């Protein structure tokens, strides 16, 4: 395929766990050369989940494809010197260390941008600098609770809960990738890099308040925060005669067609349901009626009904179902890679296409796999690399050329 949009750019990824690695993975998916800089022992997710090879566990595979790996011990002078050489070759420097830690290593934004004015420096933090929480440790669960996600479960009548996915990490990572690409575009126009700060707490607070700010947009408030349709107890898959169905009649025409074709024409003219404002006010009644009607027929009936009347409906897929979904199979979302050590390894691929082509998926790197090749390109001899790696037995440094695997 033709070169991807970020082809020719080099990204140094010093991040771990999900937030930073997932952001960097997007940059690699879009064509950047992403070099994952790992300490002895590597990213902790290398050991998280099932695996068929040491340091290549499932959670690591999910957010580190399309990258290279170099092993450096930044606690040593030699490791920091090697990283400094790499920074001189990079377009983007990305990390999720706390500000005080990265500054102690000598790789804070002020230092690096003074030395390299064109560098895009991305700080992925739990909390933005300048606020009282700056520098505190943060993980997905903490940010979900602090940013209002757990409260949404309470507003629906249950106990506070976390969404069963790393929502804060992944959402903030996508925002980070977008912000970094924005900074790269800005650099094209003025020739200067910049410091991009992406804090999880602020990102998730903003994310949750898109619709849930609701009446609090106004002064005085027109209502409590919380979009009522999202918080309705019956906003969930409806039980059918033999399973479940996801359905969302939304427009006035959708609801009229649904009620009329379902044999409940009186509801189509019910003042509670005739327009969007009325339905929102009476959302509990509306969804209760929809649930009652859905239970009359099978899932297959409702899926055919939705197609006939152009009302959005879908089955409830399990996670196991997704690789076999006919649409996802037809568009080629999933990739199966043959790895010499692990055999077939499966990935949900890049969901984006450029000029009709989906970017390829390459295996996540072994720990330190590209150390020797990358360092040789910044002036290190094989003997230099060997000395640098002394004491770092957890690294392996294959001689792969430092380009896309």
C-alpha cells in the first residue's frame, strides 16, 4: 500500500501499562516508527494475562503492535546518554511518568525542547500540572471513579461501579494520539514543536460531561446533571421471546413505525411519545412500553423488522462472537499472524482505512529486540551495545534492522 500518513516520523514511547502504549500504538498504526523504550524487565503488561512465551502476554499484545523495542536502564548514566542520542533523532517524545520522575532523569519538557525546538513532547499524566492533584499517581479505576463514571451507575439506581473495560486509559489514549498529530500538523506550519499535556482526569471529566452536563449548562441550572435517556433503567438490550435484541427507534418516524407495525397504534399518537422532547420527559414509560412489546417476538423477528422499517436493531454479540461477526469478517478487521515461537496470534486490526486500504498489523516486539540495530544507527558499535547491556540480562537485542518489522 502507499505510505501511511505518519510514515517517516519517529516516536520514542517511554510509557507503560495501557494509557501511553495505546496512544503510541495508534501512531504506529498510522505509519510512524514507534520505538518502545523499556527498562530492565520491560512493561509490566508483558506479564499480564495468558501467554505462550515469556514477556509476551495477552494484554501487552493488545496495545503494542507496530512498534520496535529497545532496552535501556535509565537509572544509569550510560542508559540516559543513549536515550539522549535517540531524542536527537525523534519527532515525538511520549511518556506517562509523573512530572517529578521524568525531571529527575533529565528528560523534562523544558530541557528537551530547549535542546530540540522541533520536538513534539507529549506528557500523559493522571492530572494536569498546575492543579492540586498534579504529580499524584493514577490508574484507570481511580480516574473512572473520580471523573463521574462510577456515579453514572448510581444515577441508574445501582451501587457505584467501574465500566468493565479500561475506559479512562483507552479514551485518554485516543485523545492523546489526536493531540500529538495536531501538534505535528502545527509544526508543519510554523516549524516548531510544542509540549502537549494530556491528563486523564480532565480528559475523562470532559468526556463524561459531553451529554451529562445537561441542564447544568445553564445558570441557574435547568436540571441536575445527567442525560435522562442514558440513565433510564430500561436503556439496555430488551429480552425477546428467545433472547435479547438491541433496538433504538430514535426519530419521530421511527417510533410511529415501531408502534404501528407492532400493533400498538394508540401509542404512536400518545402525547407522551409524539416528539423527542416528550419522549425524553417520559423516557421511563417509553422504554417500559418498548420492552413489553419486544418480549412478544423472537430476536430474528425483530432483526428482520428493523431492516424492513429502517429502525436500528442488532443482536447482542458476546466477545467470543466478534471474530465471527459477518460484517467484521467481510471488511477484514481481524488479522492472524504466524509467529515462529507462538504460532498463530490473533489481533483485532486497525479499524481505519486510507484510500480503501487497512494499515497492516505487525507483531509486538520482544523485549529489547531492536536495541543493537537502533543504537548502531546513532553511533554505537556492537561492543558499545554489549557494554551498555551488561547487567541487563532481561534484555534481548536481536539484530533486526530498525524499520517496520
